[in-house]
C-alpha cells in the first residue's frame, strides 16, 4: 500500500507529513503515531484502522515503520498492513487489553506467585515463581523474550505462556490463539495484578481468563530478500549497521563502526550503487544526508 492521507495528532509529525505531500485530516484511513513503542501500542490497543508508527530520530522503536527523517520517502514507499493479535484479560468483571502481553505479577517485589494454568478448561501445570506472561507473537520479542520465551513469527496465529522465574522450571508453552487461557488458584503474600503491555492493570480477583480479542492492524515495511553481492568486510560492517540502526548520517556510521570517515564514505557509495542502501537529505539539517536500508 502507498500512504497518501493519514490522521496524526502530533504537531511535529503532521507538519513533516504535510511538507512532503501527505494529507493530514481527521477520519483518514490510516492513523499515524509519533513516538516510542509504548505510544504505538496504545494506539493498537484501541484503534481499528491501520496504525503507522513513526519514531523520533535516533529512537529504536521496533513497531515503527519508519523514522521521522524518512518521512520524505513515505509517498514512494511500498508498505503493507499486517494483522497483530490483540488479547483481553478479565478478572472479577474488570478487563485489560494488550498487544504485547498480559502479565500476572505480584504488587510487591520479591513476592512469589503460585498459580495453576488451564487451557480450555484442561489442567496444564501448577507453578511457583514471579508470575507468568501470556504473550502475543508481536510481544514475543519484548518482555516474553527476556523471561525466556521463544521468538514467534509476527504472522503466527498463536499465544505463548511464559512462566517468569519459575522455581519449578516450567517451560514456555505455545497454544493456538483461539484457546481460553485460565489462571486459577493464584496465591501470594501481596496483591496480584494483571498488567497489559506494562501500562494498564487490574487486580486479580479469584479467577482470570485471557483470550484473543480480535486483531489490530500495523503498517510495516516489508523485508524483501535481495541477492547478496560480494562485499569487503568494511562494507559488510557498514551495511549491517545501517540496516540495524538507520537512518544514519555518515559521521554517525563512522562513530558506530570505528571506521575512518573516508572508508565509511566509500562503503556507503558502494552500497548505494548496489541498491542496498538509500540516501536522502536530512530534514533536520539540509547540509547532511542520511542513509537507510
């Protein structure tokens, strides 16, 4: 898809979009969000339209399709919309929605949580530890990964249960997304909460269930495989840094790689000629160019 009109509340982003030919209006078919992952997640939890994440310069936001300095490229970018799983947790009549994960955790630090996991009414295991996470595929690279979970393809239609610091060494479990995950018999010396995306929380009240609650739509930049040309080691290093951290100026690449400015300029020119990086004028400083994969 090519984006020609969006709804954007942030003044900085709206101005940049208008300057480069993108119409900004209320009710547009795409919602553009400027900020970090937490800001993009907030929109995905409630928004039914596709959400386009734009990160500030130098901010690593994994849910953003582009950085603010890449906005001049937006009218020509071929983007796509992917469905991401949205989950809802319920306990005692309260509800919390999440895109990354729902966490069952004690209110006080260093408090063990004891619980039983059931799936569609069938017992799976008992556990004792810091709690557990019910993660979506998108959330599998966030809190769930640091807790020992597996990395799941964003296109997989599954939910992952990840015990947090399990004293019984319970492994992560992956289930189809249409199951109902139940957390029963929860005990702790402190209050226990269900927390959605680290942002919203409800108190556990005797019983909790987590289930898929439809999908949100995230605008992403598709990764297309390209034939890898034979490149010198210094050029390969620059390519990897630009892919992982771009957009970057030549001086920023030099600082990250430790290579000389001359070597960086040579590498960027070779990569540009091979079609492996693109460059554009830096909107924040027209005297510089920025490079991106």
